């Protein structure tokens, strides 16, 4: 691990210290976690979906689902 410095506003540092105290973790640990979550997440290679299989409608037909009642 390497040491670095970050400049934060007083209120940001106070909030970070409070979050560290509540969680029982160090400020440095919270900063490392935040960097991993915000900057080091893998980029998706294509569309992301919450379903399996082929889509039944295109985005052009999005509102037509309400016509099928």
C-alpha cells in the first residue's frame, strides 16, 4: 500500500469521521472502499438486463404494454 493525501472540506471530514466511528472502521478504510466502489468497478461489455431471454418489445413499443388491458 502507498500513502497519499486528500484535501477535504471540514464538513466532509467530519462526516467521514462520524461514519468511521459508527461503523467501527478507520477513515482510511472507508476512503479505500469508496474509491473501489466509485472508480474501480468493471465496465459492462453490453446491455444490462434484469430478465432472461429475448426482449418481447423494442424501446419504440415501450408504452404499448399499457394498451393490452
